[in-house]
C-alpha cells in the first residue's frame, strides 16, 4: 500500500476523505495533521479523531497544528459544514486523544522515519496550507520523506470563497505560495486537485440512503450522514465528495486528467487575493514573454476527472466493496 499523510480542516468533505484513506486497502494512512480552516482547530481535531475511530483507525496519530493563517485573519466555513464543522450529527466524541506533538513536529517525524525506511509518503493537504508551509521551511529535510504532494486547493478558472479564489488558498495565501515555492526548491512533485474538478464526483441520494442503512454508527453510516447533511443544506439530491476526490487521485490516478502548467499565487490584488493564476497561454511559462522577474512554479494541474469513477470508488470503499 501507498503510505499517505493527510492534512485536514475536518470539515464534512475532509471527513469523507479521511474515511476513504482509512479504509482503502491500497493506502497506508500513517498520520493526520490538523489546521484551522472550515472550523477552529480544536473542533477540527475532535472531528478528525471521531472519524478515524469510527473507521476503526483510532491508532493513527492525529496532531493539532496551526490555529490561524500566517498573515490573514482567520475565517471559517461553518455556514457550509455546520456549527461543529462536521454536519452537527451529535455523535459522542471519540475515546482516543490527540498526539501530544504539534502537527508540524508530527509531520517532521513521520517524514524523517519514511526517509529512513526508504518508503516516502504521499502528502495530501486538504486544507489551508499553513502547517505544510511551516514544515517545509522549518524542516526542509522532511522533503526526503515525501514522494509527492497532491493537494486540494486553487482553481484554474472560478473560485468559491471569492469569484477569484478557492477557500483553502484564500484562507492562507502566503502559506500556499510558500508551500509551492518550497516544494519546487526541494524537488517535490505537486499535483493541484482544485475547483476545476472538485465538484464533479457526486454521490446520488439513493447511494447515500444505502450507506446510511448500513447503520451501527460505522463508517458507511457516517459517510452517508455527512452527504445527507450537505444535500439538505444546499437543497440538492447529489453531493460532491469534495476533498475525498484528491484521495481518489492517489488511489486511481488514471481517473484524473492533468497538465503541467506554470502557476502563481496572487498575494496582492484588490479582488483577486488568493487566486491561483494558471498560465494557459500557448507560450505559458516562457519567460521571454513574461514581464515578471521571477519564474512561476510548474505543477500538475487537474483539469478533468471521471466523476462517476471517483464517486463509485468512494462509496464502494465505505460499503466494504473496494477492489470488487
Ligand atoms: C475546500 O474548502 C473547504 O471548505 C473544503 O473542505 C475544501 O477543502 C474547497 O474549497
Ligand atoms: Ca478541507
């Protein structure tokens, strides 16, 4: 199995991603770091522990990380994810507790150990990139234990937090810029699973009902109840698995279409701060045609996804049918 580490702001769709990473046989979930984003970081830790315990993976270390962005004023997304950040289900908190290390120290230790064992991890950030920026700047040697970064964030086209910017990058634009800059310097390949694909893997309401019917307060019921909450809140009958699509991309890369493209994070801008500016001109990245002094980073940008394939992968895994 592929060793993976998730960085989350759980979050309804982060919870969907955690369930998939915890349960899919081709992944080995080694640690989870938490950051303030959709909800304050203490809520994120509590939600994350509950999801992992429900999935029977209370053994996975979970650590509390940054409570606020590097520079920005924190904003949460409880209007999307519920007052508790995870669908207000009212389930009892997990019995397991968080790892005593700061998230950045947990990430450092897991990456160093992975480097020693020559089993580098795939790092999957699904939240504002504050913890990851701090990790790569404070402990750059951690890069030796990271085979690639597949992150949810950004957009080549429209945003969601603003018309320009996607929430995770909008929440901490400096952290996103630092992460991409450090990854380029340290030679870590990066894939951006952004809004151009994020909303496409959707689970129909009959499958949501099937998941809930499994019951027993297990992972299938939890996944079903999370999507049912989203459907009710937004008046839809099919819900995106959101962040979980980035985990699908690690499991089943062939379901994703990407292009290697130059990208800059907008750090100024009157109405565009936090935008990921993807250069899709024919001569994109050709510095002879670019009046900016510094070369943009290049990364794999997801531009297409087989939505039904990823939604099916997610639901089948929760129903215990992965690989069938
Ligand atoms: C991202 O923002 C959060 O609300 C979701 O969890 C996802 O990571 C989408 O813009
Ligand atoms: Ca998230």
